[in-house]
């Protein structure tokens, strides 16, 4: 499990801990993830741990919404026992959007998930109106 006080770690209401981060920054000190979701426009280099790539260009939405739902559901499930990391280039827009979706899966109402992530992860998380709409619609399914 992650240290709840660790850099970028957010505690979901269930107690699951997930770390958000920007891949352009160095890997934080301490434990490495055991599972990661990379939200990038192009395939990232391989990691030393298990990871999934979700094609998601900067400032946009996932290229495949159903795949996004599946990958994020896997991340949420695995966060019960694994050190799950969600990461994009800067660690705010796409990462914040994915963290808000994980919060929805964890029981946070979709219309409150962006505020939850901004309060517990980063005040600038979920950068665009369409990312906010994506989170609201994610909760409708």
C-alpha cells in the first residue's frame, strides 16, 4: 500500500489509496507502483512494473471511452491490494480526470467527484470543461 501522506497519494472514501503523478517529473522516492495506468497520446516506454496504456491526448478525452472505463475499473479494483499509480504528462488534467472517475467508482457522486479530487489531490485537477463533463457522464453508467 502507499503511504497516505506520500506525494500525489489520494485516499478514496473506501480507504483505497491511489497515486497520481506527472510523468515529466522524477519518480517520487519510496515504493514503486505495482500497477500503473498511463494516460498519454502515444505509447510510453515500458516500466519495471505492470502497466496499461490508455490513449488519451493532452487536454482531450480518451480515444476509446469503453476501454477507459475498463482500464479505470481495473485500476480501482487493484487499488484494494496494489500500489496503483495514474499518470499523464503533467499530472493534472488527464490524471485528475481519471482520479475523479475512480472516485465515482468508489461511491463519490459524479457531480461531486471533480471537487473531491481538487480538494484531496490538486486544486488544478481536471483542466477542461469536456473533462468535467466526462466525469459527470462516467457516473451515468
